[in-house]
């Protein structure tokens, strides 16, 4: 008897994953791809910003907060400002972005929400929580 394949939680979604640590970026990419997502991995905020402004079609993004040179909070601030200018020019949608951080404090969660993140997840991240948040946010926009 042939089994019907299970529907993958993130099937059809294009996700930008920004993580400076290569092993963590690879793990994040594999986890997301195993759930059916197409992943664009970036090792820095600069590289991620270039992808964001290039016009790549994305359904959601995941930003590490603690990165050298430019952190995830600063990256999101630059992106939301660029996104707002673009939205004024034409009716473009807002990209949902999830913050990932090992700095698990109420203050960090407050900073992430104030910066414009749509969701906050502590590291080590629960794959189930990440998949659920991405699916929820991607279907809202």
C-alpha cells in the first residue's frame, strides 16, 4: 500500500534566513527546506539588505539579532524604512519578519517588537514554533 506524503508545513514559501554563524545558518536552511520552503540564506545584514531591495519575491524572513557589523534590529530598521518608501510609491505588501535571539529577556523581546518584528523566538529555537510562526505570518500578508 502506497502512503500519501504528508503536506509540508512551509510548502511553497520563499524565506530569507539571515544568520552569521555558518553552522546555524545551514541548520536553519535544512530545517526550513525539509518543510518545503525555498530558502535564501545570508551571512550578514549587508548581504540580506541587498537581497531585500533586489525585488526577490519573499513570503517571510528570519533575522538573527546578534550579528557583527550590523545587527538584526538595525537591519530591520533599514528594511522597514525602505519598505515604507516603496509602499508609498505603489501598493506593495509588508514582509513579515521573525527575530531569533539567544538574548532571552523581556527587554530584548520589547526591543524586537518596537523595532517592527512580527514575532520573536528565543534560541535555541523550537522547529515546531518556528514553522508555526512562519506559516501563520506568511498567510496573513
